[in-house]
C-alpha cells in the first residue's frame, strides 16, 4: 500500500470519527434550557387561564344552584296547586252528588205536588188552574205566576217553598262548580307557563356550564401537553449534562458531604413517601433562613443551573400547596456532579433558591463549602426553605435519589 492511499484512509477515518461525536440536529444545553423557560412561561399562562375558567365555572354553578332553588320552589307551588285542584275536584264531586240527590228529592216532591194540584182541580176548589198550568213556560214559572197557591193549604205552600229552595241550592252549587273549574284552568295555565320558562332557563344554564367544562378540558389537555414537553426537555437537558464536563474521565470523589445551609440544621420534611409520592430529599427550614447562603455540599461541576423563576412566595390555594410550575416545581435550582466513589456516581440538587441569587453557571467548577445561591421559596414551595437531594447510581445516566441523612 503506497503512502498516498494510507494518508487518504487516515483522513476518512478522522472525518468519520469527528462526525459521530454530536449529531448536527441535537439541541445544545442552552437551547434546551431556553425551551424549558419558554414552556414554563406558557404553563403559567395556561394555569392563569384555567383559574379564570374555574372562577367562571364557580359563578355558573352558583347560578345553577339558584335556578335549582327556583325549580324546587316552583315544584312546591305545583304541589300546592295540585292539592288545591284535588280539593276542588272533591268539592265539585260532592256538589254534583248533592245536586243529583236534590233532583231526586225534587222529583218526589214535584210528583206529590202535581198529584195534590190534580186532586184540588178535580174537586173544583180552584178555577183556571189548569189554564195557568198549561200556559206556564216551566214549572218554576208556574209557581211564581200561578194564583193557585192562594187556594192551596199551608202544607201545599210549604211544599212549593221547599221546591223553590231546592232549586236555588242546585243553581248555587252548579255556579260554584263553574267557578272552581275556571280557577283550576287558570292555575294549570299559569303553572305551565312558569314551568316552560324555568325549563328554558335551566337548559340555557346547563348549556353554558357544558361549554365551560369543555373549555376547561381543552386547557387541561394543553396544560398536560406543556408539562410533558417540559419534562421531556428537562430529561433531554439532564441527559446531555449528565455526561459531565470531564471529557469522559471519571473524577474521584472522597464521598464526604457538608451541610448545605451553614447554621441552619432544622429539617421540616425528611426523605421518603408523603401524600402518596416520593419526597426525593430533605427540606431545611428555620426562622430567619430566608436569603441565607446555600453552599455546595462537595466539590464538583455544575451540570444544571435554572435561575428564571421570579415567584418567590409561599403558594397556597384552598388549603393546599400549589406550584407556579417553574423548574418543574423546583423553581430556581442547581445540580452539581461530584464524581465517582466506591463504584457510584454522586450528584446533589439544591432547589427553591431565591431569584437572582445563584452565583454559579452550568459547567463551572465549585469547591466544597462554596456559596452557590441563597434560600428562597420559588417553584412548588409553601415557604422559605432549601430542598436538598443526593442522587447516586452506577452510571451518570441512571442516578436515583437516596436519603441525604445517610451521608451527612
């Protein structure tokens, strides 16, 4: 093989190796960090939009509750009116029964009265009675106009008075029934109008509530997608930075950590499961800890530094803690790789740092006890404290949280 061919093969090998180091399409750490920051801002907007929707939904629920109260009130009115109608029907039925009874009684009295008149007439006690009887329009007319009553006995006069009184009672009961029936018709018409109106209002309110629910579901879906994008970007960023800044050389580590907040040792929440979720580190909180310096627990290389969260306040809503979403809940945070000890790689995490307090940047070297930031309450935080984690693993890409109290 001649010299030129050997030189050509070497150049090709160099080009091949150089081109396989980092794919041209891969995002850099700074690009991923900017993407995370932009996504967190979008997440804040979605949270605010969701809060407005929930507020509107609460108002609409109040309207629905008021409408339900109206409907319940109307139902009571309907029940009362139905009871009134039933009472009216009972009175009408009683009146009709009494009318039928009176008519039956009148038929007997009238028959007896006719028989008496016939007897009087046949006996010749009166004159002209037949002509009056045949000329009257009806029996009542006969009683009112006939002079025959002047010649009958007191018993016959009393009989006539009873007939007239019974007729009067019957007419009164018929008139009373007509009034009750008309009242029922008016009640039914009024109730139907009210029911139709409330049904229309209820349908409109439910339509609005369904629309709000649909809007809330849409925003929740967008929020979920944004949170997934943040997680993917953070995973990608951590994957890049977890390769370290030592050019592939495993830095030896003595395995000794120092306390991250000098002079403040009170732990308010330890490592382990709480509320069904793993608390990956310990929370260091104490009176006067706000703004106190946070130091690196061991020497190492800063692999991640997030300093974009400005929400430095305790976050409560409806009796529970919520997150502003920044830094995936960590707010402003720093991750530091410390190298390998006893076959394990170690990394520390410092979260909820005060805005503008971080003094180191990604890729910078730090010494044990060096100030890296100050205690704040950014991200998912109920008050001023430092969330401190130690992660350990057999490779830089598979680090898992361990209990910091086992190492400090």
